């Protein structure tokens, strides 16, 4: 296993952060400072900034049906943060985000290695959302949403065009959209481009993982089969 993967799987930090620490020469294996790409074996002693890391026997994988009003952050100073809401006895963190007003499927884990697999845009992992808007949907609106929409990307501080995607109308006010991007407030910005306002946004699928009948505000552990599917 690569040392960055071991660091992430130990729960110390994400794989991306582990790479930064390695480049900063803050990681040692058997008391020797190592570089990117270093492979480790069972029994090797891995330390980060002088702290000995231990391999976890079992990782934690939780599915939460997040209610509106909860913020997907580990920052304890933010009221209504997801960690305080869940009140889980061990250190976990959310994988990705749902904005505060949105609800639905979000994963929480102590396995930093899975973050890279699910969030990197080039991996094209699909997510399904059920969206309710404030006025009647038209065929032209559905086609425009599916064809790529020009929206403002605050991270790049520029107008970009979203990827083409699948959009299916469910009734007069609801549609399902499948995205492989994760831009900030993407669906809300896409709808606003056509003078529609989102009144409810629910994520119901990540990759092969389905929200199913999990009640709003409740959580459960993933099955072994579900965890294996996420790691494929």
C-alpha cells in the first residue's frame, strides 16, 4: 500500500492532505523521511509530524438522510454542523457536501482514502437528485438543463458550461437530474439561469448507493456489499 493511502485510511487526514504532508517532509517510515509514491508493508512504522499512526481494524461508513438546515462541516463553531447533529462517538467526517437547504443522502466515514475515489471529477461518479421548482416545468427547460448550462463558478471566478447530463421530468414541478460534477450549488444555479427557483432538493443516489426508505434525519451503517461497491 502507498503511504498516502495508509495515512488516509488511518483517519489522520485525507489522501490529498497526506500528499501535502509528504512533500513537506513530515512523514517518516521506519524513522526515514519518505517521498510521494513510497510503498509500505505490514509492520512498518509510519509517523506523521512525530505522531505514530496505527492501522484501523474496521472503518466506519455511515449513510445519513440529511435534513434541511444541517451544514456539512466538521467545524464545531458552526451551529447545526453535521458532526454535532449526528453525535457519533468516534471521529468521522462527511464525504462531499449537500448545501444547508438541501436534504438526502450523504456519507460520513473515518476512511480518508474513499474521499478521493468519490469526489474527483475525472472519476465521473454519478449522483441522482430529485428537484422541486417553483413553477411548471416545460420541455424546453428539461432540454436546456440536460444540454449544458452556463453558470458562474465562484471557485474559478468565471462563467463555465456544465457537463451534459440526464434530466427526466417526474411531474409538473419535479424532475430527476443525474450529475457527475459537484460544483457549488450547481443545480440551484442551473435552474436560476432559466428563472426557476428550487424549493426542494433531495439527493437519492451516489454511485450504486441508494437512499431508499431511510427516513429523513436517520442514519444507518453501510453493508459490506455497499462499501465494496463504493470502492470499485
